């Protein structure tokens, strides 16, 4: 009999799925107003996502995952849309994570390389194709590496970053932002103020993964809400304090979205004469980030494999190698990530490239979350008789409140993603808008080809 998860191990699993240093520099760009937007993001997205995914996982334990949730609520076409958005979002997300790894790694060689496109693209592609080959070895190999890398390199640098920010603040060093009652709440009539929400929402993506553990929890009705609260508080505080640490130390104009974390560490180490720590911390951050990449590389490929098995893609994509891995999908996604990385050459600055992909990736993921929240509301009425290990409190009122808050968060994030931030160098606001629109068309339009392929296949079988 498998041992049931208790409170602390469950909370750690939730934290590990989300906490990452990659988006901290982007949030730090917005100074003291980031506190307001972190609070908003927790209320309208982080908490609703955790609660909804927990209820759906508990209600459909035999067929967990976004594809099955949406399929039960709205049918196969919408389910295919959800799993495609989840997969294609990661294709856009990978270059941003890989850019962060390459920019951090530059501090072991030459920090100025973080602004060099040739270095960044070359390093990104080498890392991604290497990780693809590792995942082709099978889930046992990738899971082992992910566990080791994340244990060593994720939590330690994050806690260290927050600690250094606290030391900087309380030691009387000059602060680049001021925390006053006047500037904590931004001017909400200014649309560019809301752009902060994109970076912060991107820091909270992935909480729906925690719901898969619902049937392995000791006393889930009490344990899961407590673990969710604990994990949410930790994620919220670590992301907020990490972003503030960077904002305290680095002037807004100097923050690099790719290497901002290492900029902060270098500034601190230099001020206190402990530069010798830089290479060790750099290695920790790179190791932790590579672990995160291993964790996310194969999961969306499994989702797309499932859609292929339901007939939305040609049989070519259902092929597995000897290790049981969807090898053709992994190779195809590596080729697609290579294409996205090469678009780097057409973006005027490193920060602009990073922000564009972050905004597009977050927007695609939010469309998927809209389908998930809508499915939760629909399934609440379709399966009233079900006995689940966890349900959102207060019945219909609870599910509607949670769902509406989540939908509000998703829709708001999608709207503001069309506005570029003032502090990121772009050719023009109109060019950015065209790029976001083109990015959406390019990434979403293949869905219609999948629908056409499935319909054509079905007609051929009937003839």
C-alpha cells in the first residue's frame, strides 16, 4: 500500500511545480507597484487555479489532465484546443527559460555575453537539443536528473537572493525604489501600469499540476486546503520578495530581463567584497533551471501524444521509441523551438525578445485556463452526484466565485498582453501589437488543420 502524502510533502510538491527565479527581473521592472499586482494575481489567479484543478482531479481521478476535463465538459474539439494551447505555450516559453539559463551561464565566461544574440541563440539551441536527447532516454532518466537538479539549484539560490535583499535593505545601502503609501498602488487608469501583471502571472503558471496528487493525500478534505494555503503563501512571498530584492539593488534602466538575477548577485557581492561566491551561485542557478526544463520538456509532449492517439494528428506523431517516449513529437518540438529562437534575430533588443515571448506564452496559457475554469463550472452541474476527495467549499456559490475570479484574471492578462511596457526597448507600440497578433495567429491556426485532419480521417473510414 502506497504511503499517503501528509501536509508538508504535499506543499513542497506544489511549490516545486511553480517557484522559479526566471520571471523575477521582469517583475522587478515595475518597482513598488509590483506588490499591488502580486496581491491581485494571487486573488484572481493563483488561488482559483489551485482550487479548481484540485476539484477536477478529485472528480475525475481515472482520467486526470486538462484534455479529459475539457473533453468531459465541452467535447473533443475544445479538449484538443486546450491541450494544443498547453503544448504550444511551452514551445514559446522554452526560449525564455533557455535565455535565462544562457544569460546566467554567461557570468562564468563574460557577463557582456548576456546581450550577445549569437551567444544566446547558440547556447539555447545546444542546451535544448541536449535535453531533448536526455528525455529520449526515458522517463526514469529524466525524472532522476530533474529531482537531483531541482533539489540542488532551485530553492537555495531563491532563499539566498531574498536574504541578500534583506541585508541590503536593513544595512542602509541606497535603494533604487521607495516603498511609500503613495507609490504602492499604481495609477490604474494608465494601461501600461497593468503590464506588470503579465510578468507576475507568468510566475504563477502551473499550479494546476498539483491537483493530480489529490488521491494520494492523507485526509484530503483538510490537508489539501492547508497545503494549498501554505504553498500559495510561500510562492507568493518568495516571488514577491525576490522581485523586490532585485528592484532594491538595480536601477530600473539597468535591469536585464535575462540576467537580472545575476546582476543583482554581482552588485551585492561586489559591494561586500565577496565576488568569489559568484561562480558557485551561478552554477547552482543553472543546475536548478536545467532541472526545471527537464521537468517541463516531456509533459506537454505526453499531452500532444494523447491528442494524436485520439486521431487529431497523423499516426507519425504516435510513434514511441524503445524507452516508451514520444520520440517524433520531441524531435518536432525541438525543431519548433529552434524556429522561435531564430526570431530573436528580428527583435531589436534582448529585453524586447524576452518580453515578447513571455507575453505571447502567457497569453496562450491564459486561453487554456479559460477553458479549464469554464469546464469546472460546467462539470459542477454535469456531475452533481459524484463523490470526490476534495470539493471547493460553499457548493455552487463557491465554484462560481472561484471560476469567475479565475476568468477575470485570465481575460485581464490577455488584454494587457497587447500593450508593451514603456521600459522595454521596442521599435514601436504598433509593431509590438502586430507581432503579438501574428504570434497568436501562427500558434493557434494549426488547430483548424487538426480538426480538418480528424474529420477527413473519419469520412475516409466511413467510405
